[in-house]
């Protein structure tokens, strides 16, 4: 794991977004004083969660935000992003790259993010601690801090070595466990106090509840009976509702499917209607036909007027019977003409029906041929079953062949329902044979499945074919009967007209008035015109029929689609009616359920607690029991309603507190054990790593000073017999135990290991006596601190180390020794050095230069020595 890149924006002198890219080799950052070099180290320290304003070289948190200059305004936010290479999974998260972001606003709001997800400061601290990276101390050694390592207080020095020995992660866990332990102890004391308070009240309520025993028995019986009674009723209603909803859902699905089919068919109908190439001509003929009809109707009205006048003439002359005969004759004549037209149309329709019937009969023959093919295939399967020994499948195939033979022999006379029944039987039998053969011979699976699909296709087409043939035959028979009736009626009309002519002639005298003759002539002329118009109408009808005949082929599919559309619409309407009926029934059931639920609420019952197990009960008998129990309860008298509920509440609270106390005591014990285990682990890890650091410290000290020695010594707190002091004056062991528990409850549990109070650093300079650290020179103090930091890095390397001018106080010779040590240690960690020292720069692989422009903003210039060498070569 190492630091790949830093992005700084708005932090101190880096007002503009600035990126620094690193590799795992030594990188040096150089530049004049005041250019902002150390701000890079501060940015890294700040991004890792540093809270100390002193270490960040600020007084307030918002001072890390670019404060502006004479030429550039201040900014409102500072942000630093650290890009860490996590390919080694040293940070235990599933990301190859981890980006730690810290952002602060002038309002004081702080944000911490990991890979753009908001987290807590504690989360970042724990994550870095697991990666062996400290938020300060030896991982980031700031300007002036190299000397302060020796001048730290005992507590600060102890924290420094805790991080150096890699126990920071376990200390954080210990602190968390200690906080939990303290909170658990506080909750335990509170729970015991509350338990002591409610104990007397519980005893009183227990006595009261015992007095209500008889009443409670009746109440329980009443509630049980009500639960059983209402549970049975509610269950029945729910079953009714569920059945209705299931039917409704099924019908809705069917309806949606049919509506989709209807939409598709209507779309095809619209498309076919637009193809009508005879529409214009047909409209023209229809218009002329209507004009002739209008003229004929006008003539008929005129004829009626003249017939009325003629009737008046006959009436005036005493010949009303002649007028009646004439009217009768006229009515029969009109009927005769209409019938003639109808007869012509029926003959044409019969001719069309015969053609259609002929086509459908051919389709029927094709269907029978397919059935015969199916029979042949089944015979082949029968042979296979004989080989495989499937006796039951063979018998079923014989039944199928028998059914198919009966269909073929009597297809014309077989009833539709019987045909559907036989075909459905054949489909099911084939399905059974298919499954049987699948079990016996997996190889034939595909052939049997194909046979089943073929027969399913026949089933899809057979209903439509049989129904169409049946409808065509029925329609043909009906029209033939109608034609016979019309021909017979025409003959009767002709006879009646002849009789009426004789009656009119015999009743009519020769002395007709002049007006009567004129009117009769007018009526005769009108009849002639009507006759001519009728001929024209017949001609027009003939033309229209021819036009329709020519467009029949184009409209054949349209008519079929319209019929299908009509059938679908009929089915949809039928389903809508069923849906409406079910919705009405559902609404009634729901209303009934609501009424029952109201009754249940009035009885103060919970619908979820009802007894739904009863399959059949006598509701009248149960209702009578409920009424009797209510009467018995009313005879007992009134007792406080909340007695039992209060008892239950207090008892539940008492039981809860007892359980809580047990859980808290167990949790306290577990937490103490965790703290003890962590103390052992911390001590073991600390001692192990401290020994290694001590040895490496002496080694690096001798390298830097060309001799001498250095030593680290642990100082622990003197053990005091505090328990004996607390026990003085106690009379017995029980009092001692109570006192110990009170002391435990009042303090944070530290564990059984004596804490370390200080780490003493002792050195012996070559040629000098062992003196106090305070009398060492500045260079000696820096070399000692550097030796200690190098020892820590050698033993417990951080993912990366930032050294900010730690070599500033060293002379040329010591600078070279320091650079040599850094060169050896760079295989263990990544070094980022902020320096003015030429020896350190010489060992660097990458060099960043920092300058400050006229706007007070730091800028970067970088050079890679490896690239420069290649370029020079």
C-alpha cells in the first residue's frame, strides 16, 4: 500500500486545484522558505483526521481555507483527497484504490468521505489504524517536530510509542469497549432502582388480580367464544372475497388478452378498409340510387294523395267498397314488388353461400387428411410401445385410433359438442403417452413433443372450422326456406290480385264521373313511372351487386376480421357483465366484512387474534352462548377495568427489568473479559515490538554517531493496594463485596494489567559521559530523534512517511548518513521528504519544486530523474 496521488484545492496557500503524483520511490519537495512546501505535509495530516490546531499550524479550523491576498479573493471551502493504492488489501475493504476526502466550509461544517461515501472520523481513524498508519507522530513528522519527540510529556511520549508499536487499533477497540462497559453499568444501576420502586406495586396488583379470578374465567370464555364465532364468520367472508378476487383477476387477465386481440384485429380492419378501391364508385352509385328512391317515394306520396281523392269520389257516389278493393290491390302489388326484389337478393346470397360452403368443405377434407396423418403417426408410436413394453400406452393409443376413426367415418353428422369432447380426449391421451414414453425412452422425446404440438394446432383450428361449416349450412337452409315461403307468398298475392280485379270490375259501373276517370288516369301514370323507377332501381342494385362482387375478394378478410371482432367484443361484453356481477358480489362481501369488523371492534377484539381454525359451527348456538356469558358478567358487577391491564403492564415491566438486569450483568462480564483480552494482546504486541524498536534504535544511533549507545526504558505505575484501603472498617466479606461492586460501577474498567506511564530515552554520545537529554546540542537531538524514527519505521513501517525538513539541523556529513539510511529504508515504506538538503535531493527519484506567485498562491514544478536521465542519454 502506498500514496498514489494528492489533490489539494483551497487548502492554505494552494488556492487552485493542485495534484501531486507519487510512486513507491523517494520523492522530495523543495522550494524557498514561505513558498508553501510544508502546507503539503499539513494537507496530508489534515486529510487523515488531525484535530490539533497546533500541529496544523493554525488557531481556528477555518484558517486552513485559503484566506485570499491583495489580488485574489478568499475561498469558502478547502478540500484534500488522498489516493491510496490498496492492491495489497492492507485496508480491509474491497477496493483496489481508496480515496480519503476531507472537506471544510467557512461555516465550520466538516465532511469525511471514503470513495465518495460519507463516513465518520472514527471510521477513518480505525481504517488507517488497521493499515498501520497513524494520524500524526512518526507517519507525518512536521516542521519542528523532530526535536519535540524528545521533549514530549510522558503521556504524549506514551501515545507516540503506542502508535509506533502498532497497538493503536487495539487501544481504539479497548476504549470503545470501556465506553460500552461504563454505559452498561449506568443502565444496570438505573434498572435496579426502577425494579425496587415497582416491586411493592406489583405485589398489590397481584392480590387484586386474584380477586378477579372468577370474573376473568367468564371473560376468557366470552373472548374464546367470540373469537371462534367471529373467526368463523370472518373466515367465510374472506374466502368469499378471495374466491371473488381470484375469479375477478382471472377474468381481467382474459379480458386484457381479448382486448389486445381486439385492438390488433381493429387495426387490421382499419388497414383493410383503407384498401377499398371501389369506395368512390360505390358512393356515386349509392347517391344515384338514393335519388331514385327519393323520386319513387315522392311518386308514392302523390299516388296516395290521388288514391285518397279517388276514395272521396267513390264515397260521394256511394262506392266505398270499390275504394277498399283498390287499396287492397295496391298494398298487395307493393308487397309483390318488394318480394320480387327480396327473391333476387336471396338467390344471390344462396349462390355465395354455396361457394363458401364448397371452400369450407374442402378445408374439412384437409382437416380429415391431417387427422389420418395423425393416426398413422400414432400407429408408429404403437409399434414403438410394443418394442419398449409400454402396455398401458399401447392401450391408450388404440383408444385414440378408435376415436379418430369414428370422427373420420361420421364427421359430417357428428355433434359439435361430441367432436370437441373427442378431440379433447385425444389431446389428453397423447399428452399421457408423451409423458409415459419420456420415462421409458428419452430418445423419442422430441418426436412425441412435436406430435403433441401438431395436435394442439389441430385443436386450435377445429372449433372455428366446424362452427363455420355449421353456420353456413344453417344459413343456407334458412335462406332456402325463406325463398320457398316468398315464392309461395307471391303465388298467393297473384291470386288475390286477380280476385280483387274481378271484384273491382264487377263493382264498378260505366257511369263513372269525369273526376274519377282523371284521378284514375293520374294514378295509372304514377304507377307507370314507379314501375320504370323500380326497373332502374333493380339495375342500380345489380350494378352495386356487381361492384360488391368485384370487391368481395378484397373484403373477404375484412368480413372475417369484423366477425372475429364482433365475437371478441361479444366475449368482452360477456366478461364485463361477469366482472360487474363479481364486483357487486365482492362489494357486498366487503360491506359485510366491514360490518363484522365494526362489531369486532365494539367487542374490543383484535381481528388478528380471532380463531380461524373452526371449519363448521352453529352460529346461532355460539351467538346464544355469547349473550349468556355477557349476562353472567353483568350479574357479577363492575370491577376496575384497568386492574388486569395494569398488572400485566407492571408484571411485564418487572420481568423485562429482571431480564434486562441479567443481560446487562452478562454484558458487563463479557466486556470485562474483552478488555482483559485486549490488555493482554496490547501488552504482548507492545513488548514484542518495543524490544525490536529498542534494538534498532541503538543500531541506527551508532550509525549516525559513529558509536555510542541508545536505550529505551519502560516505566510502569507503582501497584497500590487500593482494595485493602477500601476494605478497612468493613465488618464482613459481604460488605466488602458490595463496596467493590459500587467502586466498579463508579469507574471505568481498566483491566488487571499495570499501565505504562512513560518511556525513558537514554543515550550515550561517543566521547561524552551519559548526560541528560536536555544538555544535548540541537544537532545531537535531531540525530537522536531521526535514529528513533528510523528504528520505528524499520520495525513497524507505515504505508508512507512524510518528513518535513527533519534534516534541517544536520551538517553535510550527517546529512549524507541520513540520506543513506533513507535509501536503505525506502524498500520498507514510501518516503516523501520536504527538504533543503542536497544529499536528500540526490537520493530522490522524483523532485517537486514549490513556488508562490504574485497572487499568494503556491504552484508546482516536477521532474523525474529517471526520465531526465533517459532524455539526456
